[in-house]
C-alpha cells in the first residue's frame, strides 16, 4: 500500500510518467517541437514571477510595424487577410478568414484595376513559381526615396487603403469604407502579391454562404499546413512562418504568447474514438463537447490530427497545451489518471494517434 506522498511520487514516476512501451507510440517528456520557437524567445532564467506581475495586455501588429502606403504595378494582386483576435480564453489567439480556391486554402484576392490590365497576361498562381523576397517591415530610411518610375503607379501619400480595396471589402464582406480605413493595419509584399491586413475583431462582417470561407488559426498555417484535409497555400505558410511580427501575439513585455493547437473534437462509440463531422450552423452543435470516458471521466476529447482523412469537414477546436501533462504509454489505467494532481489537460497515445483529454474549458474553444 502507498502510505505517504514520497511513495506516491515515486510510484507515479516509475510506473506512470517514465514508462515507455516499445510496441506503442513513444513520447518524450519534453514538449513537441512546435514549442521550441516560443521557448527560445523567453528569458533563459528561471525567475518565479508573482501573479500580480503577470502582463494583462497584448498586441498584434500594433505600433505601425507593416507597410501602409500602397504602391502598385499593373501586375499587383491584392490578398485580403481578415483576422479576428479572440480573447475569451486564458490567452488570446488569432483566427484568419480563408477561402477554398484552386484545391487549396488561400486568402480572398483580386487583381488590381488599371487601364493596362487587359494587355497583361495573368501570371500563374502556382506556389512553386513564387520565389520572391518577403517584405514585412517598413524601412523608414527609404520612405522619402521611393522609386516611382517604370511601371509603378503613384499613390497620394495621404492615401493608405486604395479605393479598389475598400470597394472589394464592402461588396464581399459588408465592411464599410470607414471601417476598412480604420482597421487597415498594413500589408506584407510577396512578389506581386500584397497581403492586406484588416482587423475585423470588433466588426460584424458578412461571410458569404456556401462560398468555401472558413476561419483558420496559426497552427493550421505554420505547423499542420492543412485546414481539415485541404492544403494551405505554401506561399502563405512561408510568409507567416518566417515573420514573427505577423505570426505571434505579444504581451506587455513584448514576449510571444503561446500559439494554441488546432485539434479535432471526438466522440466515443463502439469502443473507439472518432472525429465529429462539422455542422453547417456556425458555432452551434447538437452534440455535447464532452464525453464520459471510462479512464478520464467527464472530459472534452480531441485528436491531435484527423483520425480518418476523407472529404468530410470535422469540428475543429483551438487548444492551449503549454501546461499539459504527457502520458508516455498507452496501457495506463483509471487509477493512474486519478493520481495526477492537475487533470486540466492530458495528452496520451491511443492506436498510434495522439489525443487530448481536457477538463478545463478555459483552455479550448471551437474555431
């Protein structure tokens, strides 16, 4: 019989937290590689910070870090990055509106309107043809020496968002001219493409029905590189992966806030887990987000990846996993789980897949 706390800890370490079965998926105690970039940005010291010292604010591409004055050529393409900062969980996160086009997920886009556009052969949008330098930041030393010669179309320095962009946003998403100007945050240039960032966090936008639009989070763009079973444009993946300013939300100390994972809601039927097919009604499901599991009890259950890759769309959730407990083997018991003090979020292997059992509802939300 286990009689004291020391023996309990020893039991957990020997039997539960360090045991790895050679016939099952192996797990490291360290968190997955997706956290390495975030860890490198944190202080190397192990100082304990009081809760009263924790930052409460955050920012995303604030303080004018992006180009704003738009300069174009007759080949310019506008790609509209409509993003929403969600802050009703323990940490904020970003979701971005993408659309299905050419068998992949992209941002809504259009060509520039100009008198010479009919004479220009449209360039291929294939990602492998694009090998241009990404220009995410303003070089203030060059602001007064912009070259407007050749094919460059001169833009009034007082003009930020072009009339064409405002008209497109109003026509397709119901964003008024005033809102598009106010919440325009700048653009990132990739070759002839201008990725125009619009903050729609406090705007009621109209998303066309049956149009292939969907909200996507950063983990899907930079880590999974898929939305459900649809690939995300590789140019977009590269743009966000190589630019921390547009990839992360920052706290008051200018430190990167954890990126949540995209996970897939599960149900348990016929002695196995399966993903839940997405409903057509936005953010409303007749299926409870919790299941009664024989080992974990009443939890929300998620798979880290799709259990079956098919043409269906499945319910996706955003999940913060930084403080999760990692189970290293698959033959654990209910008694093993009961000995874990913090059961808020537990990661475990099952049939060569990775799953999350979540009790703390403040760690996850439907995308």
